[in-house]
């Protein structure tokens, strides 16, 4: 099952729940991002939270 959950707040890529697993990263304050952006922007994301 594939269900749209949110969009990456950095690149606007759709983030899905795939068979019960979220394919993104929750970074707080209701923001989610994709794995690619989380890796690329790890430092600035940590400072924003």
C-alpha cells in the first residue's frame, strides 16, 4: 500500500507511507524531508530543530 503523507519541505518531493513505513525523516515542528535532502542538509537541519 502506498499513501501520500507529506512533501519534503526542502525540495517538495512527495513523501509516502509504503506498507507502514514512512519514506522520509521527521525533523520536528511538523516538518518532514526526504532522505536525500536530510543527507545533503544534515547540518542546517540539526540547527533548525
